[in-house]
């Protein structure tokens, strides 16, 4: 099991072992390694969450949402709509 906390920067950017990334604060399941992909940003990149309620999203601007843990509201970064590796996919 891996832990995800974007406050630690690049700790998991190049980590591609199978597993579930969980909130560093409350261990809520956030992302699966199956949805992780290489990206030029300095943080890990995922196309989807493990569960629909894994994260909460708050719109910041067109095609960009502030993302928090769905359980404890720990800040996780952003979702960028249509910025993933395929057509119509998001990047978390």
C-alpha cells in the first residue's frame, strides 16, 4: 500500500508498483496504480479515483478543480479536465 500526500512533492512521482494510494492523513483510498501514468508535472498523475467519493472537488476555474480527500478534506492538489493521456480523461 502506498501513501499519497502532495505536500511531500515528488515522493511518488516515479513509483509504479501495484497498489492503492491512500490519504496520508486518514488512509482513505484515493487512487489505484492502474490509473497512474507518467506525466511531465512534478507530482504523480492519475486518470481516475478508486471510488466516486474518494475525493471532493471544488471548481476553481474552467476545466480545473481543487481536490481534497473525500473523508478528511486533506488537500491533494487539482483535477485538470481533458488533460489526461487519452481523449476526455482527467489528470489528478
